[in-house]
C-alpha cells in the first residue's frame, strides 16, 4: 500500500464489516495516511484484533466496536461512542455484507432432469433471501442514515459503498446477493444526487474476485490449491488471469475519500476487477 499522496490526519473514518479481509485492509490504509479509524463489526473480537494491528503501526488510531448494521438503535449507540473517542465521522465506508447458502442454488441452469437432491431456484429459502438482501442493502442504508447526519455541510465528507461484479452482470446461483449488490450501485448513485447540495460525495468500489475464507471452498478443492470448475471459469473470464488482492482495494478507496484528489467525483461505481466486467467472454 502506497499512501504517501494521501493525508487523512485529523479525520475520523468509520468502517462497517471491518473484521473482514477487504475492509480491514482498507482501514489499515486509512490509518497509514493518518486517519483515526472506527472499526465496526458484529464480531467484536475480529474488530479489536484489527484495531490492535493498526495501533501497533503508531500512525492513525483505531478502536473496535460491536455493531449490527441491521439494528439502527445499536448503530446510534455506537455513533455516540465514536463521537466521544474520535469526534464525528468524516468518511463512512459501508463494507458490511455477504451471502447465505440458503439463498444459493446448486445449479447454474434450470433443466428438466434435475435430481431430487438438487437445490434449485424453486427451493431457495425466503428467510435466507431476506437476510442476504437486508444485510447488504439495509446494512448500507441504516449506517448511512446514522453517520451521514454529521457530514452535512462539512468539507471533505464522503461515503464509500462496496458493490460487486454481481451489480454489473449477475453471477449464476446467487440471485439474492446479485440483486442486493445491484441495489447498492443504484443506491450509491441516488445518494450522490441526494447529498450533492450539502457537500457529501458518494461513490462505490466494485471488487472483482478475491480469495477469502468465505469463498475459498467455492473456488478451490480441499487442498486450497486446485481450482474447482467455478474458480477456473472466473480466471478464464478475468483478462488479467488472476484473483485480486485486498491491498488492491485500498488505492481506489483512498482516492475516492481524498477531497483534494476526487473533489469532483461522485456517483461513480468503480470496478476493481482485473477486467472481468469489461470482458464478454469472446
């Protein structure tokens, strides 16, 4: 991570989903640029572990907070704590999200000869679908309602959401997650327009395929080295022919957040995907 061109000293950056690999890495990038980072995660232990790593760097300060992005009252309580610890939020990174096996089909294409043990589109669980959509969409909307109030009229205030490749072209098997991420991209544009008169910029990054503990078993065999057919298909359709790294999400995020570098950039959903979204497969 090279953050020498960015200076976030005195800024408070609040990040949801901060216990995960992408958001925790982005948080470290902000800290290296001098920011104080508030790390929100349902898993407090994970958030505190990231905070400990950041504080060891001796640059920006960090603290972990237990937060459920679907509980607005809890978010309000956490906001009060953050305000006391670091001051009001200048930059909000909405990184909480995820998928569920209950909202994932076994088959890519529906055919008339599916076996009885195959979970098809018709078998998807309603509660699982609601959970995925709420976690991603409401889990972005509610923190924005809570933290953006203090951003109104303040110089350099901005919001960065986390969209996905699914928002451009839906992936097979995961209709709820694809729909939810498409909603995030749409919401990013909506917010950018809505807040344009009060100085809040709103953008989103759309990560390509990274390997994490959440998806490694979907893309790799048990040895975690041999690609499964789905993993092979991803690499085949990524022109750069590799998976992304969490560190590669830092630069685009810090660019969006930097009022000096991106003061006229708002309403943008930026693919960081090795060319996946640009490739037709032919």
